């Protein structure tokens, strides 16, 4: 089995603070984690409902600069669902297998994601229009704290 669980759903937002406030104050989700990923050009927040150790969670992504993929996404499509992320036990094996199956991945090698996870993306043109993220977590409870 290549995909082991839904990890998170990523939403592109123009204003991270306003999105956090809406999702926590209005919807009642809990802020689990925040960080900035300079390589990806995003500030992000992970929010959850129920058990904090259990995915899936909601990832809010805001651009840190105009060259960010999130800035380009919002410029083309507006805010909304950006990607669907699945956990994989080994990113390198999963990437090789999906390439063998004829899918294009965005990166030749995995990049650093949230809390030190390793990530890659399957091109949306190969998945019916949905950007799919592959996530190899850095540790079992990466959403704590």
C-alpha cells in the first residue's frame, strides 16, 4: 500500500490571521501548529477537530511573497482548496512507484515540509485536476504542540 492515510487538506488563503480567526472562532477548530516555510514561500497553520494526534487536519497556506506558488495560485484561482495530502511510509519509494505508473511529480527529489516532513506533489494534470501531496512524516505525532 503506497498511500496510508489522508494527512491534510490544504487551503490557499490571502490572509493567514483572518483565516485562522474564522476557522477557530467561527468553525471551532483548534490551532495545532504554525510555521513559516521559506523554501516554499508560505506561512502555514495546521488546524484540527477531535483528537489532535489524528489526521486529517486542515492546513491554511498564505504566501510570504509574490513569487510563492500560493501567491500564483490565488492570483489564478482565488482562495480555496489548494491540495489534498496523503501519508506515505517512504517518499522515495512512493515517488518512484508513481513515476513508474506514468505520473509526473513536481520535484525530482523530496522537499522539506511541515515540521521536517518530506514532501512531493503529483501534477494535477495527471490526477483529474487535484494537486496531490505525498507526505512522509518526520515523527508519529507531528501535529502536537
